C-alpha cells in the first residue's frame, strides 16, 4: 500500500512543478471546455412542446417523479410519519415479528458485519436507519447547497427557488423508489461485502421480469455514466469551488493556482482512497456534520436578522416562479434552472444514493426507501431554501430589490455580474451574502467548503468505484486505475472555470437519469410489493404489542 501511495505522489508532483507555467490553468480549461459544451448539448437535447424547447431529460425526470408521487399516493406526505418513526428506531425490532409469514426464502443479511461499505465506523454491526440517513445527508449537504443555489438564483432569479422546492418534493418519491430497489436487488460478495445500486437492480430486477438483454444494457450504460458523474459532479465541481474559495480568501492569483491547489487536494484524497488511512476519513465523518450544523445555524441567524423582509423574499420567490426574468427563455427557463440545481443537489432520480443505501442492514427494503425520502426534504426543501433566503436578503436594500446584482443577468457562462461589473457566482456569492451579516464568516465557510468538498469526493469515489467494479471486475489493478483517473479529475476541476465544470458536472449527473428512470418505471411494482410487506410487518408488531398489553391487563 505504501508503494501505491508513493507512486501517486510521484505521478502528481510533476504537475506542481509544471504549474509554474503561467498559463497552465487556461490551457487545461481550453482543452476541457469543448468536451463540457458538447456533452451538455447532448444530454440537454430538447424537443419543442407548446412553443418551448424542453430537455428530454427534464421531461423524464419530472414525469417519472410525478408518476411515482401519484402512484404511491404522495409518499412525501403519507409516508412521512412512517419515515420519522423508522429513523427514530420505533421499528428496530420489527425483524422479530412476522418475517416467516412475509418471506418464503432467505433474504436476511448475514450475521457478520459487512466490510468496505459506507457506514459509521464507530457503530457495531451494520448501519441503522438513522446512521444511514445521517451519513447520506452529510454527503449531500454541501457545495450543491452552497454554490448550486447561488448559481440558480443568479441565473433564474428568486423564482428558481420555487421550482427547486417542487423538484425536492417530487424527488422524495423517486428517492423512495430507487433506494427500495437498491436494497432489494443488492449483491453480497463471498466475503460479505455489499455491492448495490442501479447497476444491480437494473440487471437483476429486469432479468426477473424476463428483460435480460435490456437489463444488461441499461446497467452497463448506468455504470459508465456513474463513473463519469464521479469525475464531474462528485469530483471536479467540488475541487473547483474549494479552489475558488481558497484562492479568494488567501488572495491567490495566477495561471497556476488551480493546478497547485488541485494537486494538494488530489494528494490528500489519494491518501484516503489509495493509502487506506481511515483515520482521516473518520475525522471527516465527524467534522462534516458539525460544519453542516454551523452552516444551518448561521443561515437561521441571518434569516431571523432579516425577518422583516421574509414576506418580500417569499413574494419574490413566488412571483419570479411564474413571471421570470427577461432573457432567460421564459418560465420554462426558470423551471429548467431550478430543476437542474435541485437534481444536482439531492441526486433524486440519478440513482447514486441507492449505492450507499444498499449497505443498510434490514430484511425490509421498503424500510430504507421511506428513510431515503427524507433526504430531498432536508437537502432541498429545507437547506437549499435557507441558502436562497440568505442570498435574496443580501440583494434586498429597502425599496431597491436589486442592489448587489441583477437577477437573470447571467447567461450560459453560469456567472453573475455585481454592481461594479465584477464576476461573482457560485460559492463567492454565497460567501459574500453570509459575510454581509456575520463578518468574518467567510473564513468559517471556507473551512466548511473544503471539508464538504473533501467528504463528497471520498463518497463519490466509492460510488464511482462500485460502478467501475461492475464494469471491469473487482481486482486491485482495476481499482487502482480508477482511483488514479479520479485524482486527475480533481486537478482538472480545480484548474477549469466554473462554467466548464458546471456544464460537464450537470450533464454527467443528469445523464444518469436516462437509464435509471427507465429502470424505475419498469420495476416500480416491486416497490409496491415491498411496501406492503413492510407495512404488514409493522401491523404484526402492533398486534403483538397490543396482545401483550392485554395479557398484562388480565393479570393485574
């Protein structure tokens, strides 16, 4: 393992030396931009509907989520209490009641702990539902909430927030479906290691329906795209925004800044994913939720400090949702911006969350599905909305509602111009908004951003690696090849512009929707069966408790 780590350092160190070439960042960006533009144009291919050009992927994402919401009777509301009770551990002993009546085959996990899965390492055995949710939320709450929301508001105006919330609510249904399937069709290796995610429920699930060929094709397509998504949204975007914030705070400039910072980040991530030094990952797992808590508290402080403007802010959000800013392409443009940013933030419909949730210990797949539907609610409906309010407050100055920057003034370059004509956007805009009320918070935010980026890159390296294993096998050489490519994209993301990175990252995350959503639409009846089984198990438990209470009463 030490040899592998030294090999990594040997390969990456010349980049830091080569970075002395003043224009290396620009050269990397110039080479990366055409790829990003071409890929974005392909994934966002549109069809004309009622005079509007609507991306096919948006139709699939929204249409599928709406269908699941209706079919499962609005699980974001009807299953919310069950989700809360499951997370609270109310049904922790549910495996003891009625399992033999519901399952005629052995679908339980082995008694031993499952190794090499994303979990709370301090816990004994496999993760509980609460631990799974906490881990997943700490992984999704990050730069999508900080930088992504700023991009959405800058380009689409406050109205984009409305459509982000709608996407979050609809995404709760999609997350419920995909994570239930992720647990149901997961694969257990000979050593007890869990392998799960869309690759497995597409291949195994569709095979069970007699669609062997289609299942294999969709699984391979998803795995290839997931590897690309790990390089883009789970990697390049994170290193890009961490680099932007560090450069801004430290006053670093020059054509080599991105490569130098990116190389440092790559080495640190490499120490964890190649060197196997788990202590750093353990510390990060504890610190990141803490930093997320600080971020939420700071946002609440700003919201309460500007409480007089709360009605103005929500007024702008609702009004902007249906009367969008000029030049954005009308209401469809605002919807597209809102849904793109929400999908990037909570990943509902992309299927990536199912990879992590598959490792949860339970005999009832639907139990993890209902827990997973809480993620888009926490991530998008709550935290993204809080960030949006902070930015809108920042741009309100009494009667002048556009004092810092002009909503919708950005274009396809994903940046916004402030009053002096300087480019702001992404993490810079959010940082300025927090600093305007809590002076010096940008330093805390910088630490949070680096930690969020670091933890997200580690998590996505796991997602990408699982997909890579599905494609190329589970050997050490294949693993090392993926990890080296992953680390190189950290440097590319740090050196490229926000525009190029956003185009590539958005397109990679949204591309996952095509194979994943098609599979979900073919397999959703299995989710209904699993939900019935889980609810039946809950009913059996309640009956057992009630009978026990009656027996106690008889002997009183």
